[in-house]
C-alpha cells in the first residue's frame, strides 16, 4: 500500500460514503476506518466493502488519547480525514458536554497524535478537518458565507465545531502541522440516521406518522447530496492547498416547509398515494432555542480553484435518496429499533 489514510467517523453517515469512495477509487491506499460506534455509527453502512483488501476497521473512541495513540502507532497514517463528530443540534442543546468531549477534545487528541507521529516530517502528510457552515452563525434573507466570514456560532454544536476549527488553525500556526479545513452545508442522502430532517420525514411518511416542522417552517438551508460531499472531500484532500479552507455547498437553498412539501409530493408518487396524502401529516411544532434563520454557502473557491461542482440538483438527489430508503427498509428498521448495534458483535465477535 502506498499510503495509509485514517478516516475518523467512517461508519457514520458522511464518513461511510467517504470510506467507500476511497476504498474503491484508491486500491493502493490502506483505508483505516476509525469509529467509536456510538448511536449514529453503523457498520452495516459498509457491508459492501468490508472485505476489500485495502480496508480496515478499528473501534477507537477519539476522546480517549491512549486509544488514539495506539491506533496511530499501529498503522502510521500518512493522512487523516477527520469526520468523527457529534452533529445533531437538538442533542447539543440537551447534552452540550458530549459535543465538547468529541468535537473539541477528540480533535485535539488527533492533532496531538499526528504531531507526535510525524515529528515535523510533513512532506506527503495531511490532516483534513471536516467542519460545518454553522460555525459562521446565521444569515438574513440575502448574502452567503465565504471562507472569510467571521465565526459566530449560536448553538452548543456549532460552538464545539468552531472551537475544533480554531484548534486546527492553532496547530498549523504553532507546529506548522499540514492542515486543511472544509466547511460544508447540510448533507442528505442514503444511510442518514433518521433523527435528521429528510430521513425522519421519509420514515414517518412510510409509517403514517406526523411530520414535525419547527416554527413556521421558513428556516432556510443549503442542501448537498452526500455523494457530492464525498467527492469534494476527495478533491480537497488531494488537490487543495495546505493551510487553506474551502466552503462546500450544494447551491440548493430550500425553506424547510417547501422541502417537506416536495418530499411529500415525491413520496406520494413513489408510493402510489393520491396527491396531497402526505401533506396532511405535516405538523408545526414549538421552535427550538437559538434556531438560525438561514445558512447559504458561497462555494466559488472550490469550484474555481479545484473544479468541483455538485453533480445533481436537489430534486434529483432527493428522488435518489427516497428510492434508497424505500429499497432498504430493513436498514431503516434496524436503525430505528437499535438492531444495527448488534452488527459489530455479529461481525467481529465482540461487544460494543
């Protein structure tokens, strides 16, 4: 193998797509999937590549520095793509410390391990930190986040990610660690844990349950198909300039209520329901604290410098996403019942 690449959080939603892309596209790389297998980490996401000769899974909690150091010493990675994170805003409001431990302390543990392993021998090394557009705060009805937008996080989740971004910059400045950051908009697509908006709505429509929409539903987000995000990470990891950051967006701004109505329309068509059937399930619920009105990404830098653009429109990506969930109801059932957590035990003859 020419290189060893750590992908942290590789059993999660975005991470599994990045792992799959790298394992299949770069057979000469050894891809080590580092994941603690918390509630959103699911090795069933990677059943199709688990036997690949260049793929390895290691159950590691990045909050534990001893586990991180042991993994670095064992595999001697040349690169890190850091995706492991607590990412659900609602959970961060009720359990902020979980986000501090994983997103801040976990990131620093990885930085320390990389710094110690590489010992200033940086040619051919790279630490790619994957972050969020939420670190920038909120926009009004106009404007876009650029790479120069000042940080203004409003939730415990975004504050923890902003802190991790600052540590990445600090290690670059202090130790000259070869880092790169991407800040991405909302992702959607296959294998998404159903606490998130789109898979939650799909699941609830299938089971004829209410579709909860916060406030008046006019909160606006930019949506990116997860496969396109994996492509962007691949592009930046290999072609991006060390020390730079790149915003990654889908060029797909949607108000939540309009998104849910489009999803209802596509679900009714695919399920053979009369038009408007799923709309009747929409239920407006009490808004969450500190809810940012709008996020929107200016992705011109990654387009102009690296040539990356999204490959699908939101309508196309949403249709592909719905098709995947309808074709993988067993996966969805396993996730919603918790049965997926037995996969690791069954596969590796150990307990979580």
